[in-house]
């Protein structure tokens, strides 16, 4: 029951949306990108809430491009959830089943199964106004899944929740997804959420998909400069290609000369080098071990930034190049202006597309 979006386009003023992607049965695709790039519009085009100018949409081998929204059998969970305040929890969940003409006994069974899965047993008669934010999130997702949709679309449904509750809801969502084989597209601006929930990640920029791949791969080794900068996974530097060697490509960067492993192709017109954050470590860090292909970088500390789950060191390298290094939570950081030595693990370097 794959969902295929083939060259679906829509133009709004100067922004032109063009979608071309496939989501497999049972797969969750996290759609990420900067504000205004067209993520929500993409969901509306797939759901049929906005009419595409051209292109086609296929579900399980059937072209559903010309069907109205209510006949596409695509469930959407909006950011504001759009629950029916005049209906109780049970009737909210069963709404799609009622529209489909599902028998009452089957509706009751489905409601009970979903509420047990969500640890909300006994909530059938509760009013929506009496629920907490997290409970409403769960009910909205349960309603979307109840009618066994062809596809599930979610537009940042957890963005209004506080961080601890958001983590709990994510885990429950993963359990809920196992109840449905419907392909799912999950729009989020939260990089961590994309990594946790997405089997794959698609990065959208200026109306189009610029990069897609398995979550871990896109985070650690983005193939484009846009991806590297968006995910904040390291530095992107312009470089000059000096030649090839048996060990890789020789490149000259503002941080010095380095050797990039084979298998990473550069654009001859605009070669860009991606330096993953974990490729840079402070001298004395236990992650530096003998036998590595390390280069040395001399830098000056500008400041340290505590980000809750990690400590980032901001330093100024050669040619006043700004470098950010994951220093580890318990590292003693020298005061601003102090010189530091950084090791660059050249085995992790990759070229990226402009």
C-alpha cells in the first residue's frame, strides 16, 4: 500500500512547490525543512485540500489524483488537532468509521482497542474539553488511524507539548504505527523528532525535496550543503581540489590541507567539504586514538554553549574560520581567548553538493 507522489506541482507567487517522493507500506517519512519551504502545502496537496496544477498521486497502484479529499481515504492530523468539541472521545475516534458505514459493534471494538493501546481505557464518554493536551494529541491520532486510511499525514501535531510529554507521545506514536501499515508522512521542524519517528527523512527547501534517505544516514552524512547546514551536523567549507592520491582526494580548506576518503564525489565547479561535528575533537579527548588519520588545527576559544544534552565549544580557526565542536558535558573548557588544539579525523570527511 505504497503512496507515490509524482511531480505534483503548485505555484504560490514566487514559490513553486514540486513534490516527487514515495512512501512504502508501513513506513514513516519525516518531512523537514525551514519555515516557509512548503511542508504544510505539500500535505494539503497530497490530501486533496489544495488542487495540484499537474502531476499524479498513486495509492496502492491506483491513481487518486482526481478524487476529492473525502474519497482519497487519507487521514490528516493537523497542528490544531481539529477534534469535535461537541462529541465525546468515543464518537471522535469513531467518526471516520461512522462515515464509512461500519457496524456499531465493530466501531465499539475498534474504539476499545485503540484506547487500550493508548492507555486511555474508560475514556469513551469523556468530553474533549476535559482532556489534557497530551490526551487530545493521542485521541487525534487514534481518530486518524481508526478508519484504516490509505495514508496518514501529520502536520507538527506535537509542537505545542512540553518536552517531556512530547517524548512520551512519540513513544506511543511508534506503538500506534505498528497497528497500521498505512504509509505516513510526518511534518516536523524538530530535528530530534524527525530522527526518532522517521524511518526516512526528506529535506525540503524552496518548494522541492533536496535530499532524502535513512534517518541516521541523513543526519551523519548529508549529501548536500543544505542538509548539512539544516541539521547542524557539522561545518561546510569551500575548498580547492589539489589532486588525487591512493588514499583519497587532496583538498585545501581554510582550516588547512586534508585528505578526503575515496567514495565522496565533489562538484568540480563548486567543491564543498562537509566536516561532521564528531570529526573534530579537543586534544586529550579519549575519542582520539592511535592509528587515526588526524590533522591538527590550532584555534582560539570564543565561547562555550551549554545545550542541555551537550556542551558546544565555539572556536576561531585559521583564516578566522568559525568552528563548533561537541566538547562533551564534563569537559573543562578554557576561558575565551585561550588557544586550543583540535584533532580532525579525516576519515569522516565527505564532499557535499552545493
